[in-house]
């Protein structure tokens, strides 16, 4: 099983540099979105995050990285070392690297260290002098950035990520260089249409540790502090037998009440997590077995249900709870998450790796059910039996007849039953229960509805 840092079929451009030189602002400028979190303080971006950009009808993936301090991170704490390691890994999978420096500061010790690291490895690099709008003569920035030639990475290209000045020129350079390298043709061989799997859960339940187990590399910075993962992080995983998944690790989702008063970083992280869920086919709802199920887990499960996504419940840190706690958690699941009782449960430990190997088969299972289609003839044979066993209740004093049913779509499965009158919600739930008993649909929500055609009753009375 391997983790890849690219969107399927497109080249990868990694944006690296020391902290607070404007890498995430540049990503947002190039991608035309606000996926990357930006604040006026260093260290906001911690993990590698991927974003899609398009220029001159050419699509490519931008990889935003945390502040990179090769060798300089040592002694600054575990998190700084891990963030720097993430940036180094990003260069390993990139076709082209944009090395960003602050044009208003000039060459720093950290810049020189990064440049030396890049030169030693002979990587394809464009040197970007950001914040050129703050120079004394922003209309003629090249003279003031000339000292950057000393980095040994070729011509510095002046740009203002904040205001967009020079961004089109840099994008032209990016596309031209990728074309010269034949990167678009090589990347087009990658498999497309890969299902997205969102890792969802409140902060500090072990999402990032589980993510790293699944993708087979330490792609996400794992730290004990809640909320370490700020952005949504995409990684394509391919198994030995050719299956592929796009895993998205998101910042811990918080309740809306907390969002309104949270700092901007928390707000945009949560928005990005919701977007990740919307783009996914399935979700892993990760629960800390030691903490149990609470209001937040209920809300997240409801959000996944409302989004119509397939679901696997993951009870993480299972190795840390005793038999009594396990029984209590099982009762909590029955009581608080009964509305997603269809979801399979995997009890695992991301730290030890226990039962992690069961997750991919569970994901395959729920994706298969999410796209299951029941032939119309078989569905109507089933419907006749279900109605004979329990006829629909009367509506407005008249008997309700269900003429036929059909499955209108998959992902999730949607069924519509055509009747002479409204069907009560309790009866629709009965039909859903019978559908699950007969056809399975483990791990997927079902959309069961009614289409009323009262004229049928009028015709039958003639």
C-alpha cells in the first residue's frame, strides 16, 4: 500500500520556504480559493495540504507546506521538527518546487539552508520573491531582489501573493516548466475517479495517527495537542491489487456555537472539513473509545447521514479500555447513535496498529453497498411481500395503495414508491427496515420517499 501526494492525472508543484513568507497566501492566489489557512503569524500551516490550480487550460496540484527549517528545526521542539520533515517529504513527490522567500527581508540564514538543501539534490526549482508590493519601488522590483541570485537557484521572480501582482507571470513559468519536463503527459497516466474517504471526528481522537497508518507514511504531523491538524490533507493510497482511495484527514469538527467565537484558524479549518465531507463518498467517524460517545459524535454522525455518505464507525484506542468500559461504550452506541445503526464498527488502535487492516475491507464493503442497485422487477416483488405483510395506514380516511417502486439512483441508494396517497413517516421507516433486511445496504444511508398520484384512485373507481 502506497501513499501518493498528487491528485490523479496531474503534475504536482510543491511550495516550500521558511515560516511566514506567504506560502499559503500564494496557494490561495494560484488556486483561486481559500482552502489554505492564512494568518499573520508563523506556523499556521502544519501539514502538507493539496489544492487544485488551473492555468492556460492546464491543471496541476499545489502542495502547501509548513514552515521549513532544514537542520534549524532541531532544538525547537517536536512539532517544529515534524513540520520541517513534512516539507522535505513534499519535495520527494513533486515535479516542480516553488521556493518562496520574503523579498522585503532578503536572504536569511534559514533561506540559505533551504536553498543549499535544494541545490544538493538537483531538484527543479523556481525561486519566488514574495511581498514585492512592500518594496520601495514595487513597479521595478528586480533591482531590489537581485541579491537573491546568491541563493544559487537562478533568477528570482517577484510576486505579491496578497495583491496578485506578478502571479500570472509565475503561473506562466510554472506551466512552461512542467511542459518542458513532460510532466503533464507523465501524470496523465495516473488513475482518475478515486473514491474519497473523509476521516471525521472531534479533535484529538487519533485521526492523524490512523491516517498515517492507512497511508503508510508520516504525512500528517501528530502531536498531543487537540487541533494539531489544521487543514484537510489529501493522500491517494493504492493497494497491491490495484485498488485506490483518496483519504482526507480533517481538522477536528467542533460545534457551531464554538465556531462563532473561535479564532479564524479554527473557523476555516471546520469549513474545509465540511467541504471534504461533501466531496467524499464515505466517512470514517472516529470515536475515542476512552472518551465515549457524546453530543459531538451525534452531531457528526447526523452530518454524515445528511450528506448521504457511506459510514464506518471506528472505535480508536480500543486497547486502552477495559471490559467494563467496552460494555458501556457498546450501550452508548446503541442509545446515542441508533440512527446510524446500519454502520459497521471497527475497533482499532492507531498507535499499535491493531485491526487497522480491517478498515480497507470495511470501506470496500460500505462503498459497494452505497452503489448497490436493485433491479426494478426484484424490487416490486419485494414490495408486494412487504405490503402484504403490513399494508400502509389509511390517509385522510381513505385506503392508500402503493402501485410500484423504483430505485432512482445510487450513492446513496434512492427509492421512490408511487402511491395513491401520502405514506406516513413510520411506514417509510418500515419500508427502509424491510429493504435492509432483504438487500443489506450495510454502511449506507437510504433515501426512501413517496410520489403521490391520486388520479390512479379516481381511475380505479370508474
